[in-house]
C-alpha cells in the first residue's frame, strides 16, 4: 500500500507489496525491493537501492550527498541489502569517487540516530546501536556489533564478529572475534559469548583464545605476537585470517591491556 500523500518520483522503481507511508519522499533513480515497508516522513534520495523485506522508520534520510568538501557531484550511490532494519532518524550518505558507493549489507539493524558517512562498507548481520557515528570510508565486517555512541574514525576497519563497548572511540583497526572497550580502545578478551551464539565450537573458541593470548598477553608487542603466531600456528585458518587482517591494517590495530 502506497499512501497518496507520499511524494514518489515516476522514475523510481517500486517492487511488489511495498508499503510507503504519508509524507515520505522518494526521488528518481531509487529502487526498492519487494515487501519493504517505509514509514511516514522518510527521505530517500537518487541512486539509492534498497533490498527486499527491509523496514525503514520515520525520519531516516538515505542517499543524500556526502559531507565531504572533495565531493564534486560524481555519480555515486547507496546500496542497502535485504532484510535490513533502519530505525528512526538514521542518516546514510552517498559515496565519493574513493569507493563510489556506500553499502549496508543484509540482515543489519541500524538503531536510532546512527550516522553512516560516505563510502562506508558494512557487511551482513551487523548491529549498530543508537548514536553510533561512522566517519567516511569505514569498513565493518560481518556480524560485528557496536554498542551505543561508538564513534569510528575515517578509514578504520572493524573485523567480523567483533564487539565494541558503548561510547568507545575507534581510531585504529579492531581485529576479528574480539571484544574491545576502554579509552584508548583496548582488547579486553575474545567475544566468546557472541561466537557461541553463532555456533562456534568450544575447540574453535579455544584456538582463537590461544591466538589472541599470543598476540596481546604473552608477548610485549604486537610484532612479537605476530612472530609467535606465525611460528606456532601458521597452518591454522583462523591464524591466517587474523595475520592477514593485521598485515593489511595500515592504521595499525588496537593494543592490549597494559
């Protein structure tokens, strides 16, 4: 059902069984997948694609141009995956010529007042709690959870299954599978509860605990930890994944407990 008070461009593509509430604005070039529900007072700007069975709540603004002084009007976009829920007053900006699009994956939950800046790449099954702020070019891998008021600096990456405590400032990359909190942001342990909920075995969790002990606890520096993991566990798939994450982290990774 599309309310007659909605402002929808004739050049927008609206799928089957889409609900659109009154006073919602949908611009030309917008694509909305079947079964999606859009509440009243939502604004969706050009070059935005929204998947199937999503739900978008009042006050959300999606696809507006980025807050980047280098933006020159290039033809960039926003992509939202299937089954994603976007709560009240979330803002998601278009990309720039760095990555050309801003992406939010499938089965994500973005709670009230979340801001996703230009060129962010958010994976599947990610939860961003209220007032999370992502600067431009941030990457968040699958199943990561950021508690309320987390703020992430430009170009940082947060690994899969990571959990970041509320009101944290993310200035460096956060490796996968861990919990991080405090100021400055610090490794505080494996995200074992989250991993068990997602079906990781006790053996897998023990291996990950051993890897992060070597990285953060048994050695005096990250470089020594990397050497220890490389020497003792290089054939393990989790070790390879974590070492690859560290190697690609030009900004460096967060430190362990002092």
